[in-house]
């Protein structure tokens, strides 16, 4: 029997549009970051599709927090 299409492995994969919305940037900005390597935001290629893992995005955000008290 095939698993549901929304498994734990695919449910945490975000589209560039969703990721851009979560980060407050444009899809075009994410594309520029990927192609230039300017930011180290991990992404996954599924064929021609680009996806971002939810946990990777949240970890990346934590690493880029500014002005936190120790």
C-alpha cells in the first residue's frame, strides 16, 4: 500500500513561494540567493523543483538572529 501523499517527509518541504512568505522576502530574492550562494539557506532539488525543508529554514533564521542577549 502506498503512503499518503502528505507524509512526514514531504509535509515539511516548502515551496519557494511559501518560504519567501515566511522569510518576508520575494521568490526572486530566494532565487538570487541560491544562484549567487550569498546566503547559506539550504534547499532541496526534486527534479527541476526547488523545495526548502521547514527545519532548515527555522535553523537558518536562528543562526541569523541579531542583537540577542547571551
